C-alpha cells in the first residue's frame, strides 16, 4: 500500500486532492538566510488566513519546500494544517549553500550524519530547531520529501556530499527528491549524477526550469529520462508573464509530458495576500487555471498537473515509513 506523508500523518494518495507542489508557508526569523523581517513568514494568524483563502478556492494540499536548518517551522506547519484543513507535505534536506553562514552545521557534518538526519525526519519526525546549531529537539510531525538545491557552483565536492546524502535517504525511505534549479546551473549534469547514484528518475523533481532554463529542449530531455518538472513562474513578471508560462506548459503537453508536470507559485512573504502581497496562494485556482483552459487545455489535463501527478510523485510504499 502507498502513502503520502503529511504533517498530520500518512494519507492515501487518492485523498490528497488539489495540490500546489512548491510553496513556502512559514519561514522563521531565526533562519540564517531570512534577510530580515521582510523575508520572514512567521505570523501564525496570517499564515492560517492564507491557507483558508486557498482552501476556500478549492485547494486541499500543499508542499512546503523549506528544509531543516533553514527557517522551517515544523510546529507552525502542523498547526496551520490542522486548523485550515489543508494537508501539508513538509521537507527535510538542504537549500542552496549561499543561504548558510560558513560555520553552519550543514557545511561541517559528514555525509553519513546528514543521511541519518534526513531519514529520521522522514520516518520519525521533524526537528523543531536546527537553524543555528545541529538539530536536537525532535517532534512527531514527519517530513514527506527531501528538498535539495543546485546553484551556479555546480556539483562541487560540497554539493556532491549533500546530494549523495539526500539520495541515500531517498533510497532508504522511497520519498521524492525535489531539486531547486538556479538560473545558469546545469540540470542535465545533476540528472545524470542522481541517476548514477541509483535514484529512479520517477523519484526526482526539478523545480523552476520555466525560469531557469530558456531552452525548452532541455526541459524535454529531462522529461524523457522520466524526471518530473515543477513549474512555478506564474504571476511572476520579474521573469515573464502568464502568457509565456502558459506557452511553456502547452509545449510540454504537446510533446507528451503532461503526466510529469507539477505546478505552484513558489511564494515568498511579498507574494502572500495575507501579508499584503500579490498574488496570494489562491491565484492559480482563481486566475491561472482559467487562462490554461482558454488556451485549449482540458479539465483532465489540469487534474493531471494538480491532483494525479502530485499524488503519484509524493507517494511511497508504507513499509518505508518506519
């Protein structure tokens, strides 16, 4: 039997519902990369209000992509999930290294210790601390995926250690590995590296190629390997408009990859309506999906992006989760 691990417990994949696959619902100000109050997402009432708006629009699940040691607040995620009714799939793993000070434990811990940490967060429970010192206070709410990141430093020895530890945790738990892809990094090399480590391609998700890689041929090459792509440059005029985003999606669908596409907003504080930002978590449901339908995509294809594909990629066999 397969399960999806949420912060409230394990559920059957068929009950996940509409899911945006890469958001940031809570970032504590203790996070080394927070960059001051303007980056924090730490008001529980505003966070809950945002999820309530999402639920009212039809959202039922969400992936929080903030990893351990980088501002993730596991207790906050548990609270707002329980009070809103939105299932949250939380993350262990690591973010891109410029977000961490040189003395951070992520830089000094061994590959073996990091692997143990990631597995423990997936199978026993997420730690409630770890932004400054190595995690020591473990809670009961479990992570449901491993978040990783690739930046322009490429697969240096530092990143090879982190990706290898993450891959070992995937092999031990059966969960998905999500990789942030930075502009001007090399996702094809990372794909080859992960597959050589023994990861099944259908356990791998590459994020942000819709803004990080202009050459759509690269998107198709990665999909051809069986890897999922998570697109989230929606209502993000810094990069391109929604017409451009819809065109990228249509091209991938026409190439036959609709079963490998996930979508989201990759929210920050400035993009959450409850903090006075734009567009808010309900934007995809209220605005972007109608645009996709107007371009000729079907309700069945929309269901693939937001219901069926997340339920498949975030599921793992029950026997792994112990």
